[in-house]
């Protein structure tokens, strides 16, 4: 992403935590996706204060996680964020804070960034929760208090070490990757307010 775009996001929504995560394995989706340059993590806070999680049809049972969506080539991060919120939840939201920018690298090449997640906090202000895009394959939604994010991360890290065709690799490696944003968002929300 262009430095100018990140600077504009920070001016509007605050400076994010910068985390560089070195992973044992990066041989799962979305690391190999050619249709995106990164992803947004939609940390959607309901009026109760709970955060929306979701499970897709092909996930292992009880594998709920924060929502994410791809940032296409040349697509502004904020545009991708709002587009993905609409596609995956149908909700109206207000962007509140730029929580984190997470880069990932394989352990074999710890300096090589192979993917980036931009996590932003949003408040639900209207709409009815439900996917607008059937291609998202959302099976069900869940809710988690911000304090429960580390528990969700631990559950993702314990997914079975078996191959999933939809993620093009091991569920255990995918879960380790997906756990990172949950821990980082938890830290951002508990250390910097909400």
C-alpha cells in the first residue's frame, strides 16, 4: 500500500500497532492469492460491545474468527473495508480506529513480507446482520467480548493438522496465521481503549 494512503488512514483513525509475525508455515490461503495485495480485518463492535465473528461452511466445527476480506490490486484500504463489511454482514458501520498493521513472513525468510492485514475497529450503526454475497459462504455468526479474543486465538491454533482444499493447505497452519490478528486486536483494544 502507498505510504500516502496509510498516512491518510492514520490521520483519520489514529496510528496502528505495527506487528511483524514470523510464521512456521505460509503455505495456505490467502498467502498464495493473486487477486489481492493484503486484507482488511473488520473488527465490528455491536451496540452491546461484543465483536462479530463468523464461520464459513467449509471451516472445521466451531472455527469462528474475526471477519477478513481481500484488498484488491489498486483498491484503497478503506474502500475494501467498507465493501467487505457490506458483502459479509450487510451492516452499516462507522470506522472508529486503525488498530493494527500486521505483516507476515515465513520463518525461513523472516525479513520477507509475504502478506499484510489491516485491522480496523468499526461500530455497527444500522442494518440487519446477514451476508449479501453468497460467495462468502458464511455459515453462521458468533459474538465475542474483546477479552475473549485470546481464547479464540488459542482455539484457532489447535485446529487439526489436516489438509483443507478450500484453504489449499493445513488447517493447523491456517489457524496459526489467523490467531495472530486476534491477539493483536485484543492487545490494541485493551491497551489503547476502544
